[in-house]
C-alpha cells in the first residue's frame, strides 16, 4: 500500500474527505481521532503491511506521519 493510499484510508477512519491528510497533522487536532479510529488503524496496518500495532504504540504518536512510520509505510 502506498503512502497516498494509506493516508486515504486514515482519512476515511477519521471522517475526512480523501486527500485531506498529508502527514504533518497533529492527531490531537483531528476531531474524529478516537479509540475506534485506533482500532481501524491496527486492522489496516495488519491487513496491508503485516505490522502488528498496540494501542500503547499508537498513543505514543503525535502526528499522522508518526502513524505512517509506525505502520511501516514509507514516508
């Protein structure tokens, strides 16, 4: 999965139009970034990149770029 495809999936998880997120956005600024979105990210990373994430790892991230790196998506 490319960076753009992964970002589009995160857009969907947080109820944004595809192409909205670029990477430097702070997770705290995303209104729909919540536990449900975190579970979706865990499933997305596992299904597409074979990367297993824990909620603790995700909670340590502060930006969308941090999530991409954690999920094994090339920045």
